[in-house]
């Protein structure tokens, strides 16, 4: 039972449609909660309280108010902008982020498309985000936007290599690219998780993947594409209202994607950490989402702790540190897998 | 006409219309972005032929690699945006010969091939047999391609470094 909807409703057009909009129902509340966590975590790290008034208890309604504000804002299209591409770009960015959700197994009973090449597909569709950002930067007709877009492309293309190499090590151990199979290979207690397998090489792989995935979500310390002290807001400088909200939502959707993929590859995905205790299709959903939320918290934590990288440091880290380590790791993990 | 046919025609129209856009666009960046939809449509057609590995590789290499590189190159070239792509007719006779030969070959293949028209068949694991074949029967072309890429990579680095040194001397 890979998809409970097809189990109950059979296969057909409406089933496919329902399957494909289901992750959206998760993304919206998750993005609101993550926005609030980000506001509060950043505030407490800087020794302030953050939003305290909106909604009463610790400003819980602040993200709702922000969304209402964004929806009411005037939609401004600069006169000199390339109108067609300017309108298309945020949609393309969100399509790229959302397409990855098709292959994420949220629970043993729910995956949009249980394809054999799940993880390969997720790596491939993230390329559409790069093009959307390039399109936004160029269509805005603004030098900051263009510079931000160029930085994004350089950064994403560079960091795709260590992250793909890290994923490759896990694929060798699991012997499959199907995310459901990779997950099933880590069942049982938490010491069966791949993060603790082939110790310590797969844990190093996880660290490489996590650093590269931070860069792929364009978040600090890898936020030079939107570096607000140099580029105003990078590729989305000119965007306002709902179109800006699309970029914002895509960023949070991306954060969840990379965290979910890290969870699926290294931390057992929908498996319970305690063997058969609290495991099952619905608990699977709970475990995957809570493990991914922990990683999202770590992302927020790092963002507000570390200063921004310079461009040359960024390239140095990707090409001279992460890529050689990932290659050496692949060699060792592969040798171990063959000799075992 | 079932959902499979509708999907096929929809993706075929996307592919052909965007390909026409690539050829006839006056703005070089519009052509590059139209190419995105062409690649995407072709990948979708591969999926409909149950060639999932080729479809995903198409997106990874052509959209994520080549197209990003093209757009990056266009954006780095100063004043490439405002230059109108030349669309006049040049060297008519060789052009007609080449295009005629190409069209003749394509039409010949199109009319003589027996097209298997079957309904949607379930997906099989395609990555495993492709990987096994690349490591056994086609290992020589595979290794040759990787050596070629390595040579190209080293060549690019050498050319880039030489230009940098020349720039430093000036």
C-alpha cells in the first residue's frame, strides 16, 4: 500500500489530482509555523523577545498577520521589467520546489509517485528552481536582482555536486534509488539508521549533505544571493505582495524538502526509532514530519548563529573541501559495501 | 481518447510550440527560456514511453546543466540582451541542401519505421539494467566519454588560467 488514496479510490484522474494536492495541505500550515519559529528563535538568540502581542500568547498569530498583509499589498511590476518573465518567475520557482514533493514518502501509506528513481528525481527537479531564480533576476531589470540571481546560479550549481555525491553513498548502501525502499532498509531500532551505519563514514556523508543542502536553500551562512547588506534583497528585490509570498513559500517548501530527504536518507524516514513501538502508517507520518522539523530547527539555529560566507569562501568550501571529502567517502563506503 | 492520449498531445503541443519559440524568438534570452519548456516536454514524452531514467537524466543534464550554463553565459555577456538575433537569409543554396537532406532523412525514418502503438505499460526498473549494460557491454564507450569530459575539463581550466595570467601582465 504505497498510496492509501489509490487503495480506497482506485487509479484515475481524480485520484491523481487528490494525491498531487495533498502535500499543499501540509505546506501552508507548516510554513506558518516555521515562520513563527524563525521569528522567535532569531529573537531569543539575539536576546530579545520577538513578536509578543499579535494573537496574545507569545505572538502566535504573527505569521497569519504577515500573510494577510502580503495578500493585501499592491502588486507592483516595475515599468522597465520584462513583464511576461517577471510574472512567470515566482510560479516557476514554486513549481520547482513543489515538484519534489511528488517523490517524498510521507508515510509507508502515502507517497505521491512511488517511482524507482525517487531520489534522482528530487535532485533533478530542483534545477527548475535555479532557472526560476535566474528568470526573476533578469526580468526585474535591476542590478541587485541580476547579481543575486547570478550568485544563486553559481552557488546552486556548485553545491549540487557534493550533495549528489553524498546521496550516491547512501544509494550504494541501500542498493536502491526508491525512497520507500531506502526507508524500509533502515527499519528497526535507531542504530539501523544510515547515519550510524558504516560508522563513521555515512555520518560524514550526512554532514556533507546537510551543509550542501543549506546552500541549496539559499539560507545563511549561504545567503549571499539575497545578502541584504549588499544586494537589498537579491533576486526578489522588486517583488511585492503575493509574488514575493511565492518566493517566501518556495524557500520554506525547499527547507522542508531537503530536511525530509536528509531524514529519509540518514535518519530512517518514517521508521520509528524504537523498533515496532509507535510504528505504522499514521505514526510514520508523525515520525517523518517531526524528524524533518528537528532538522529545520537546526537550519534556523545555524542561520542565526553563523555569519555569511564570502563568495570565494563559498566556492572554496564546495570545491576544495566538500567535493574531495564526498569522493573519498564514496570510495570507502563503496569498498566496504563490496567487501561486506 | 483516454487520459494517456490527452497527456501525450498536451506534452507534444508544449514541446513543438516552445521549440518554434526557440527558433523564431528575436530575444536570445527568450529563446533560452523557451528551451526550458522544450526540454521539459521531451522529458514528459520519455515518461509516457516508460523511460523514466532517460526522462530524469534529460531534466538533470539539459535543464540543470546545459540550460543554466547557456543562460549564465548570456547574462555574463555584456549587452547580449539588446542585440537582436539576425534573422535574414544567408547562403541559401547550402542551407536548402542541408535542411533538405535532414528533412528527407527524418521523413524517410518517420514513414518506414514500424511504430509500436501499445497502451500504457507498467514501469519496470530501468536504472539497474542500464547501469549493468554500461559496466559490461558498453564499458568502452562509457569510459571513453568520461576521459573526453576530463580532457575538456582540464582544457577549460588551462584556457581560463592562461587568460587570467595574461590579464595580470597587462
